[in-house]
C-alpha cells in the first residue's frame, strides 16, 4: 500500500488515495495495525479519499480503533491531500459521514465549513453539543497541568455517555477572544494534540456566552481559528481554519 502521512496542528492521519477502490475492503484490524505507533505507521486516524457523485471526493474517516466518525482536522488534511493529488484547486465541495462540506486552501492553510449546530445542551455546569461528532465541554483552570486523560476517560465512560461515547474537551480562557483547549478523543481513547470538531464545540460555547463571531484557539499542536454566526439558538456559517501539512509518504506491507 502507498500511503501519505498528514498532520493538522499535531492531529495526525494515514492518508490513502482510494479513488481506484483498491482499499474498499480494508478491515478494522488493518486500520488498527496501520495506526499503531509501534507496529505500524502511527496515527490518530486513517482516511481514504474516495470518488463520489456530484462532489469532488469523499472523506472516509476512521479513528485509530477502526470506528467511524467525522473529524474536522482530518477533513482539513483531506482537502490538502486532494489539492496535492490535483483533484481540486483552491476551493472544493466534498462529502463525509455527516454530509456535504465546503472548503478552501491557500498557502497550506485550510478553511473548512462545518455543519450547522442547532443547539447547545447543558450537563450541570458543562456543555454538550454535536459538531459532526458529539462533544462534552468543561471549563477549567490551570489547564496546562490538568489531568486530561484521567478526567476525560471518566466522563467518556460515565453511565450517561459510555454506550455511544463522547469526546471530552477541557477549556481555559486566555483572553476575551482566545481559548486553550485540550481534548480526550473517543475512538483514540487518549488525549490528542488537537481535535477540530472539539475546538469548534469549545468555541461555540464561548461565542454563545459572549456574543462573538470569532475565537482563536490554542491547542497542544498549534493554533486554530473558528468563525460562526448565531441565528436564534442555532449556529450557522461555522468555519474551522488552520494548517494542514504532509509529513512524509511511503509504502507498507499489510
């Protein structure tokens, strides 16, 4: 198999050009092996770029455990990969598990339009919302030293969320327009350096409270930006922006 390795603010992915359909039958076991950081390539997830009707391509995303979901950073890296493959130029429309998305790429920066978010629910003092994947958002202090793995794992496996799983985001306010976010991701079952749908969820909870249309996000892997418009209780025109980088390419025997 020929593969490419991409990362978006430290959230890393094995990318496969599957327009020929050669890897349609890739198994969960295969995906787990390819994503293994000691015995495979190593990644938070695996993405197949497939052909699709009426749009430029399909993003077929898998977490490192083989489960499927939508991934914001993975989608941004997919746009960069499609640009590298000459499938697209500077703008694109593609489909993913949660529906159709628009995106733009310029100088290695990918701006991705996310799906609308109809409402933000409360769980005690915390927030629950779906930005393509389900997210739990909790505001904390001293996030640098916070035990993200232990606390994230506890919430993800609580009675309320254990069955379907949930991503858990811990958020610290840096300024009136900037947040620091760390995320425990279901499917990876660990903290990742960045989570695109997670920072989007965190940004929307902050925008909801502060009546803003833009938030800058610091993650362990770099910087991201989120833009959105609030219409009533819903958020529309949600855009996630940040770098997407090809790290290396190679071949591997399955």
